[in-house]
C-alpha cells in the first residue's frame, strides 16, 4: 500500500494553476485554468488570473487535465476479487477489514473520491473515512439489499447452509422480504443502521443460488412502499437491481431513483425513465469484463449492450457505476471508455462519472463539479480525456487526487509539505 501523501491541512489555502479544466458539467474544456481552494472548498475557478493573489501558495499543474473527483455509484467494497472466496473462509475478521481497506485505497487511487456501496459495507468504514482516519472514497451505503425469498439477495442454499459472505457478522448484506410489512420493517431497520440508499432487487441476477436474470423480483407495490417510507424520512434514493424489462418497469413505475444494470430495457420502459428522470447505472465494466467481442457473441450480453446503447441514445439520465467487487477494484474509470463506446461523447461520459453520480446520490449541491462553493474534490490526469478516454482506466494516469482540499494521492509530489502551506 502506498505511503500517506503529504497533505495540506483541511484549513489550508492554495491554488492549482495551468491545467486544462473539465468542470464536470460537460462544458467545453478550459485551457490554462486556475482553481483556488480554501478550507476544503472551491473559492475561484476560471481562467488563470494575470496577477497572483498575494499570500496564496500556487501549485503548478500545467500540462495536466483537471476534473472533479469521480463518483462510482455502484460498488461492493467488502467483496475482494483477488482472493478466491473459499480461501477467504480461513480469514480472521481483521483480514476481511484489511482487505476492505485495500479496496477503499485502490478506489481512491483510481480517482474516485465518492462511492456508493450497494450492499456489503458497514457504516464503520464510512465514519472512519469521514473522520480522516483511513483513506477511502466518501461513502453512501445500502448495507443490505432486499429481495423475495429465493430471490437475488437470498443466499440460503437448498440445504439451509450459507455462503461465506452471508455468514460474516461484518457484512449483513442481505434482507429477505415477502410482504409489505417485511419491506417496511427491513427499510426501517436499514435506516436505523445507517443506510443512505435502499437497494432493491426487482429482478433475479447472476450468481445467486436460486434465481436467474430473467426471474421476477420484488413487485411494483413493494418498491412503492419503500419510496413512501423513505419519503417520510430524508428521501433517500432507491436503487433497483433490474436485469429484465418487467423488473425495470416495476422499479421505474414504483418510483425507484435508478435502474442498476438495465440489461433488457424496452422502448416504453426507457420512455418512462426519461419522463420520470430515473437514472440508468449501466455497470458495463462488469458486463464487459471478458471484453467487447466475447460479450457481443453471447446473446444475453449482446442484448444488454443494445439495451444500454438504445437507452443512452434516447437520452436517459446516466451515472457511472461499475459493480466493482465483481469488476476489479481500482479500475473504476474503465467504465468511461465503455460509456463512450456505447454512445456517449467523452464530455458526456465525464459528466456521468462526476455530476451525474452526484445528482443521483443527492450530493450535487456539494460535489460532482468544479464550481465555486463546492467541496474541493479534484483529480489531475496526465492524458487528455478528449483524445484518449481509455487511458483514464489505468490508475497510473491519475497523478493527483484531492478530497475536500486534502491530497490523498500525489504521485509527483506536487503538494508542498503541511507547514509550507498557509
Ligand atoms: Zn452490484
């Protein structure tokens, strides 16, 4: 694991000057830009000023490309892809925690400053990151996901035994609901535990013991009951895992905020999404993890690619999400080039990866774009996203990651030491 970078204090005051700026709004890039940060917020953004403000440290980032910190709205940071699941059975609880810390670190290293964990991770990670005790993306958590008995969230085997992940007290990632009462009680319990978002399965999925992506999940009435319950609270978003059209339609009409995957959307479902402002989180990184040509040769995945392409060209709202945990952690921005190949322009893909995610998570007042008043979450890239969006998928292209004004990755030692900053 990389050393902790020398980070300015949260109350420090400095300027990043000379980079080409992509502000996250899909506005044209601005050459020779300047961003001034004070107490973790952006206080100036625009063309580099002719006269330097007195007493404010300037950090020269010319030759680089500055974007907002990226947002991955669909991750599973408690799931580790590099150690076989059965081998993880021998792990002590601290080994699970250490593996999760590695995943959090890899996610920041990739340029992601905010992430939404859609089941698995528990609130201790979120509060430790917020306190600055560990490095990781700012987190919103679903904690568990809801499905009917035998559905996508139900890990119980036919003989009653459980897979490893479902046995761990540290990852209470599943909740089985069959009636409206079950739904309401589970949502209340999740909110009590600290859920920022409710994840619901309105279709079946891959790798669950009893169901298949073509299967039905929770019905429209259950989604509507969740939305109604949350409406009386902070209006937390509802993320619906939906791999078939009937499930997606139930989620959209029930009032879900986003369709996760959306691998089989009909024209009428897409029209409903546009009408209601429902987001699509395509998770192409997971769909295409064996490559585009392999996916195009497999009828189910070929249909998924067409579904996403049609929804994007129809103009559905889109936020970047990878399903990292199935997709490799730390390669989150591979999704940008997939989105471009699926029909977005590079600027639209950057917007989906920044402001789009912030809008979906209800955080667009604070993060997602480089605008005065927002939290200073910034990424410096050495390759021009307009000419080579795929390069962003390699974390080595990401030279600097700033979270709320604090450098959490600084490969080129651009930031002076703590004390040198005013
Ligand atoms: Zn997922």
